[in-house]
């Protein structure tokens, strides 16, 4: 087909995207060169991707849109606001309750965006006669650099996308197409001298502006990292049991963001600051029921309960020791080990020593044994 043929105008595309519920839309040339591939290569070379082996395994395909699909000519980038109606940092003050990242305390955004993106892609295909492929954060595609090139926002110093209209609260989707669509002007960087996002990070996960070391990031540690959380970061995690919103929440551009109104992405009240004791008691069936249809479920019970134990240890509330002690017999060594750490923080040394005498000898997992010593 003739890649130059198109009937899609900027006005028509924007109107169609907004009719489907998207809050932002832009088009980028998918063929032009960019620095994203080299930046990704440097990130991986420094080991800053941590356990995310899939990043290194698919680095070549991720380095440029045409490496993923050689026939791609244009990238249509859409954004859906998930701006919360409150400051997520306030959740950190209630130490006996869990802080769940605001993107995850609601229906899984993949499910919401994918259907709408398919509709938009089908419309583009009908209007242009060109092939399309849709992506929502599951394919080797660098959405944030593409979104900046499409004028949707810019990558801030925290490496996340920032919009002058929606602040740091945009979920992204992408459509690659064989059609050559009229491209938007790339968004400029509007961070200026501000470094609020860098300074607020509790684990110093930013080696410098526009750089992230995922190995130190609480979002990575509580979601992507499969093993025990390194001791040096446990105290800084506080009551965060899934993700971290700190660097997003302090962005000054958020003052222009209206609370998200999409009913399909409404916050679920039971996931906003749930009691740690309730979460600690969840068996596998109860965990699946509690987090059904949300991003939390995909991470799995063992990692989330590991995080809950860390949060209990940070709570300073000795009354939660019973909830941690109940997990000393958990089927997951990941949870058992974190429970030991929590009890060490909450109990006086003599009581902890008695627990150790009762449980440590029966523990067969060396990692958990290490937590007792």
C-alpha cells in the first residue's frame, strides 16, 4: 500500500480519541532516529534494570519502534488521566494502614485502555486502509519517549511523563500504523530548575536528573523484585505495600490536573488505605478475591504479603505483632522471612528471642534462617 495515503486529520483524530474517553492524543513519526535506544542500552549496561531480565532480553526490539514492527510509519500516542482526588502522600501518615499506588487501587488500566485503543486503531485502519497494531505497556515499545515526540508530554527528571494539563498522572497507550499521519510537534522539557521529584525519593533512586536506578526504586522493589527486599531499603518503604507515588505526587505541574472522572477507572474505596492487619490475614483465595481485576493481583500474594510484613514492621504498633506472627507458618518463605523481620522491629529483644527459640530450628529455608540470626 501507499504509506503516504491517509484521511486522518489531527482534528479528526483528536475528536475520535476523546469520544472514546482518552484525555490526550498525539502523533509521532515512528521512523525518525532518537536517543531512546542508546539511553536504554546505557541503563542496562549499568545494571539499573535489576531483576527485569526481559528489558535486557528485548533491548534491541525496544530500542526503536521500527525494530518492533519494520513497517511502522506513525505512532499514535494516547493518554488517560488517573489523577487522584487527594494527595497520595497523605496515605503515608497512617502507618497501620497500607499505601497502595493510586494507579493500582482501581481496575487494571490495561483492560480499560486496550478495548478503547482497539476501537481507535480500527477507525484509523478504516480511514487509511493501513495496518495497525495496538500496545498497552506489554510490548517492547518505549512509550514515554514516543509520547514526548507526539507532544503528549515530556519525560521529567523522575523519568516519567509529565503533562502541562494532567501533571504526572497519565496512563499511556500506543498505536503503530503503516499510514503516514500528520505528526505533532514534540513537547519541550518544562522541568526547569525544579528537583522536587529527585529530592523526595526515600531511597535515593535517582543517580541524577533524568536517570533512574530501578534497584533502589520502591515501585520496583515492591512489584517487580521477586526476592526478599534488601535490608537497607526496608525502613524507607514505610507502609507502601504496592508501588510508590512520591516522585509523581510532588510534581508542581499536578496543580493543573483535575481529578480523573473516568468511571471505569474509579478508585476502589476498599483499596485506599486498607488496614495492614486485614491484608496480613489474606490466604491465596482471599487475596485473589480482594484484588480481582486490579494490577495488584498480577504481582501475586507472596510479594504483596512480603510487603505487608515490611509495612507492619515499620508501623511501630506492637498490636500488629500478632498479625506478623501468624505468618511465621506461611507457605511462602518470602512471607515468612519478612514476618521475622517485622517481629524483630516490633517486639522487645527477650520476646523475640523466645520466638526464635520456638521457630528458628524448624525453619528449613536458608533465607528465612538468615532473618532469624
